[in-house]
């Protein structure tokens, strides 16, 4: 058998050419998805603009970009009636405002969802729309109906474009530990929750993780966020092969984490597929309370090694043997591709077992080793993780980590 020097310039050139060929085939079959699927964003912008010109009892309202600490102080200075008034007058602005009280955001987003549902109900019968447009309106009405059911806690909602949304399972205000599920491509308002293959969608992922965490350590109060509050790529086009959308998502993810209630309660990120690109770009700027970044089915994290992430968090990685993502070119060249393979020995992540995951979309399915591993990481039971190798390499140093809180 002929051996190859994997560091040779010639092989790197061939890998780059392969990456380009894959991308061009994707473009030919899927089109330029960023342009095709874009809608004009108006509703959230209008609510924010109205807020910026608004007042409460003669006082000017603070800038929405003032930062979560200042905004939290502002809301704390108001009466309950004043906070409720702002949520009713500016529901989208308040519902998406990092720094606003969590329960107030839930209330504001219920109002915003009700308004959006009424608008889509009108669109269903709008003769100016094509049959496809009317069907999309019906689908949105169905999604809004589901999100408005009692007991659902919507932390963020934006109906513009393909839509963005985040939902909380558990109590954020009372949680000892918080987990954030960061999904990948083809995630939007309509795919946020699915009846078929439910654990391939953000709601199913987060709900499954929340239940598994509670079973793993009932004494630990946890909350899990299904975070689809960034614009994800659609299909396998140029957006999925580059980091443009991930860069914006990383900024939004950092803002979410910094606005979570509390200050020291640990936060774990569980990043699937293209979501791991988002987490990779966010890693170096995330606050210290982020103790774990776990990726599954990753196309890369935009770095050549875990050390290059410049994070104090533990970095975990897993991939099922039947996951098609293993066939992507693990390199970055001219902005295409996402860097080294996170489960490779050279990358340096703690490689976990994905036992039972069955392909690219099965990592959060109940009963799998992959979900069990996520759950024990989420509750901080690190010594219970199942490594990909028999030697237990992924648990190295975790006794020290348990004392220090990080490794």
C-alpha cells in the first residue's frame, strides 16, 4: 500500500481542490441560498425603533444596545405595572432584549406571537399570494399555535425572514446549571420543531437533553435552551461551506450567554453540525461561566486544534460512525471549509462515545450513549462520561477539573 505524507503541500493542494469541487457542486444543485431565502426584516426593527423614541412616565428609555447589565438595572427600577406596559407596547423589542427579566421576555413574546399569528391568518386568505405563499402562511399559523400553548417559554422570537426563535425548558432564574443547544443548517422557524424525526429539531434536542439531565442528577436544577436565534444556512450551499452566517451567530450566542440570569452558574454549549462552527467562532470571547463546549457531527470549528479556540472551557467532540459529515474535507482554504476534524487525535478535544446515535441527526435521541454523555456533562458529572476509546482518555485530568471547576 502506498503511504502518503499528510503534511505535504501537494496533498494539501488536492484537498483544497476537492473542497472547491464539492462547493461548486453544492452551488449548482442548491443555488445561492442566502439570496434566495432572504426576506425584508421589518417587524423587529419597527419595534426597536418605537422603543428608541419611547418614554415611561416621562423618562427616556435606554438604548437597546446599552448592554445586559445596564438594561437589567433599568428594568429593576420599574414597577411591575411599568414593566408590563413596556412588554405590551414594544413586545418584539422587549422579547428579544438581553437584560430584560426572563419572565417579562416570555410575556412579551407571547404578545408578539399572537400578533404574528393574526397576520399569517390574514395571509392564508390573501388572493395576491401564490398557493405556495398561502401554504407557507398556514405552516406559520401552525407553528405559532404550537408556540402559544400553555407552559411554553419563548425567550426570543423574530418573525422576519425565515424566522428566529429560542425556547427554555426548566427555570432559568432558578437553575444551578444551564445548557444551550446550538443547532446547525436548515434551522428556522418552521423547522424549530418536528413531528417526524423530532430529535433532529431544536425543540426535540433540548427537551430530550433536559429530561436526560434531570434523570442523570435529579438534585441539580437545570435549564436547557433550544437556541435557534441565528440565521442558519439553508441546504448545503455556499453559506454552509463558509463562516459568514456563523460569525453573526457567534456574536448573538455570546450576547445570550452574557445576559443569562446569575453570574457564576456554569453554562454548557452543545453544538450540532454547523452549530459547532458558531461555537468555534464564539469560543474565545465567551465569559468564564461557560465551562464546556461539546460538538457533535461537526464539519470543523474554524481552527486547527482545540488550543486555538483560546477558551478555558473543556472541549468535547463526538461523531457517529455512520455520520455523513465524516466525508467532508476537513480543511479551510480561501474561506471555504471549517478547519480540522474535532474528533481527530491531533485536534486535542476530549472525544466521546456516540454509541447508538445512528447518523447525523441522532445525537439527542433518547437511549443513546451520545445523549447520556451530553446529560452528564450538562450536570457536571464528568467522571461518568463514556469515551470513544477503551482507555478512557477523554476523562484525563477530570478529578482536578472537579476541584478547579475547569480543565
